[in-house]
C-alpha cells in the first residue's frame, strides 16, 4: 500500500516494539499521521553540523563535540542562539523492512526560529529514515533568534512513517480539490492545482490586515531565554509587529526572522495528510517554512462548515534584502494518502493551532487581534 501510516498502526508498532523507548511512548505523542519525538538523556554542543555516514554518530562526536550534558526532566538546559547542539532522542526504531520515515520540526519549534533536523546513526541525509531502519535517532538543534531552555521529554520534532509512495497524482488531487475544497482562496473559491510535478497547490503570503491587527512579526534578538514549558510570555518582549503597507510590501532584511501567514486556507480531511514542498530557489533566496507536515483534520470539521486554517510562514531571507509583496507565491503544498482514517484527528482534543490565522508559537500570549483564528 502506498500510504502514510496512521495512529492505529503507529500504536500497533509501539506494541510490537518496532517503536520503543526506555520511558514508554505516551498517548499524547500520537498524532493522526505522525508521532512526536522526545528529547532523551544525552546532549552535546558541537563544533559544527555533520552527517554521520559510515563512521557513525559516536565516532563523529569524539571529533566534534565540545561539551556534553545529561538532560533532566525538571531542570532546563539553555541552548544559546547560534550554537549547534545534538540531543539523543528517547525513541528507538526497529522498523519493518517495507516501512520508511521522514521527520520535520513541530509547529512551535519552527515559530521560535529553532532549526532542527533528525539524524540516524549512519545516515547520509537529514530527516530521512531508511526502510527497515534499526537504531537510535538524534536531533540536531540550532536556535537562531532566541536562546531556548529545554528539558528531557520536550518534543521539538515529529516522525511520520510510510509504505511506498503515498502522494496523490494530478487527477486524484484535482478530484479531491473539486469535491472537498482542500485549499481555498480568501473568498472561499478553490485554489487551482499547480502543473508542477509532483502535483500540488501553490500557496502565497497575506500582507493585508483584515481586522486592523498586524500582518506579521519580526523577532527581537538578545532577549532572555524562552523556556519551552512556559506559556503567556510577553509578546512585545520578543517580537515587533508589522503593519500592512499596501502595494509597497515589506522589505525583508537578510538573516532576520519573520512570521507571516498564507492567503489560502487548508482543510485536510481524515483520508489525507499534507506536506509543504522544500525551499525552491527560483522563488527567491529565502526559507519559507520549517515545520513541513500537516496532520489529518487540520482546518477540517465533520460538519463541513469549517472555514479552514491558514498556514504560518517562517521566513528568513539570505544574503540580500528581499521585497515581499501581498499575494506572492512562495511554495507548494502536496497531499498524501493515509492508509486508513485515523482514530484521532488534529484538534479533536484541543490544539494551539487548529483554525488558526496569523499566530505565534504557543509560548506567547495574544496581542489584540493578533492570534485570532479568523482571517
């Protein structure tokens, strides 16, 4: 079957110890089509990023680690902006031979401008779990705008597992879009399916204010560390708000971090999940998102009357200033088959980002109108 594995199968793999951990996997880690990954006990500061290759993680650490710690569940460890860190993850995999995986940051991780990537023990690519992989997982962490405080058990990334090639082809996507309006413009009309391969739908940035509030945020550097366990942090201490500028757009400064939202809204039905296509250099020298996976049920309701949810864009331009204009297409979203309807859907038991509009990470309180779930 060419499909993403859903919560029922993930639960079965845990029971069969194909996914295991010294501290048992918690129910809260299970998402509709993915599994949250927890920080484990060992952490290192690195001289530089690396891929293990044939030498393996431990041998490379012997050359490149400059400090090491034991992570605690109660006492946080501060990771400093600009540093490169590696943390052993709690979960260990013994996958069936036909099951492969991909990983990505969780939404809150990306919105804090924390760059994370998963490594396998002898991996030759980041965020890629080979079919039948057996071994430990490690998370490379690079805070960029803020210092962050982490604990053992914190979830910064997530894993999705699959068999075969789960992507929808052009005809299937067109049928789903016509029937379900997976992706709509701000007026509710369906967005067109892009001609690119693999097939997807183009998404663009919204720089118009619909309620008088900000259209985006830019990070303020050199602030106190952000403890991932905290909530209702003062928004204005860490962020400057950006107002609508009409046709002028916003000139993005190199290596500065920005938060915006898409014009389009997504509704992901239970039969599908979605993935944001990686950075495309033809759209400009900028990164448009960190967290690239969208679970089943995002922006969707069983009644069919949900307006959908916008995606938050985590943007950083490189080398040169870049003019960002309203409606500018930046990346694509691709849709994937689930093997079955998950027995838990995104937002069913509460979520910080269901039906979201422009919204910062869950660690922050809301300024007037800025975190509303409406447009």
